[in-house]
């Protein structure tokens, strides 16, 4: 079955770190870029960042709100994408979704979503 | 404040046609493709439309997308109760070098 499963969420104090994992199955992980998107309670979707596939240099892009605090990496041998979150703030609270990003006509877009992992930043 | 603008709500009765708009700028929708996502209550978003007007396999042809200039729209024909969900437009923003989403439109089927 083609799916993405996030893990690693939980309650964390402000200023601390947390790492989320996104385990993929049912497709060739190396053929796709991967992104993270979050959703604060009762709010809309906010893109966090992405990591391109190795063939495109494995480079990353981040939203301004997380740049310098969050980093995305990928392990091709395990088919896992990671979101390392440092210096967490209360406003980082929300459900974090990982997405598989397909490339078409030069554009990257999320064509598959995981079920999400809840991160709560609170003292 | 989202980069792409959508109406916060929309509604319709079963069988009706509803259109949700999405407004952007020359650095996103104006030069890039538009995507639409459906988020049913308590679930993860699902791709509804890609490349402005293409439907992934499994998405009913009641859903259609359109783009002109810096605006786009999603039309749902033959509205059904199961279409009640939040709908988001999305695209790439060249200046921000990142993906941007609309604020979302909550569709209510009366």
C-alpha cells in the first residue's frame, strides 16, 4: 500500500527540540521530493519546507517562519524523511503532515499526505 | 494572512453548483500552476486538482479547476453532502521560494 506514516510528535517545552519521522512505503522513495506542512489548531495549512530528491541535489527550502530553526533530511536506505525542530515556540504547536511531492512541468506539488503527527509546545 | 486569498466560507444545497475562488499574484498563481486540496473533518488533506485543471484518478468529474491570470477557481457540480469539507488552493511562490496555501474555504452543504 502506498502510504506515509509520521511519528515522533508529542508534548515539548518551549526552547527544546523534537524530531519527526515520515516513513514511506509502497513507492520508490528516491523518485520524489518530500515536504512538511503544518496546521495549527483550528487554522489552515502552512507549508514548512521541502527536500528535493538526490537527482536534484537533495537541496532544501524552508518557510521564513522556521528558517534557521528547522531542518529537513532524508535517509534513502530507510525510506524516511525527517523534520528536526529546534528552539521550539508555542506558535509551532499543531499537526505536522509529511507529503510526497511529485514533479510535473517543472512544478513540485504534494500528491500524497500522511495522517499527521501532533506537536504541542507548552510549558 | 495567507499569500493566496480564498473566501472563508461557501455553501450550497444538494445538486447545486458551487465555485470557490483563489486569488494570488504575479509571483505565484500568475506564473505557476494551481493545486486544490480537500480536507474532510478530522482527516489529512487530499489532492483534488493538479496543474490547474487535472484530476487525479479517483476524483469524480464533478470537481473541476480553472485558472486565468492571477486567479483560479474550483467548481463542484452536483453538490453532495459528503463534499462538506475545507478546500485549499496552493501553488509555488517564486519570490518566497516556497509553497503557499490559501487560507481555506469551509464548504457547508445545507
